[in-house]
C-alpha cells in the first residue's frame, strides 16, 4: 500500500482452494505485510465509535470542529483528538478557512467498508439470536 493507491497484494484467488489442493497454502509474505499496515493504520483509526460518527457526519459535507462537536455530541478537545487521528491516517482532510479548520472525508468509500462490517455484524447477531431461540414443538 503506497502512494500509488493500489494494493501491493491482490492475489485473493491464490487462497481459494481448487480441486488439486491437497494441503494448506502458505500465506503470502506480501499479504502479511499489507495486513499489518492495515491494522496499524486503518483499523486503529476505525477502532472508536466517535471516530466512526465523525466519518459518517463528514459523508454529507464539510464541517468545522465546532459543527462536528454538535453533531457527535462531544467536547471540542475530544473531537479534535479524534479528527487528528483520522487526519494522520489519511481518512479526512483539513483545510484552513480564515480562523476555522474545515474537515472533509478524503475517501468516501470508507463508509461503504464500514457499512459492510455493520451488515456482517447484523447478520451474525441475527444468526446468534436464532441459535438461542427455543425450538417449537
């Protein structure tokens, strides 16, 4: 993962078992490195509900810190810290406009990724609930 925007490793099909697979395929070292980078950057940035709320708020447009504080109902110091993490990880952009800093979402597709994870979580909760449901007699 670099400035090119492309993935260093995209050989997902290499891990799909084929009819000739007799043993487990090793995990590619490039994939391991990329996943380590993913955890260190994106996953840590997304590992807070306030940061997720900020991303969702920014999908609708550009906002100042004060406006974002109101939207996510958090104090300015806390909101600024979260925005700094998101900015450092490249998920939001900050632009100075006079006395204000205006934030915007740099990669709107991150919302799609979060929505996919929310869908997986919902499906799993539904599955677990159905497992606990009494069996009709």
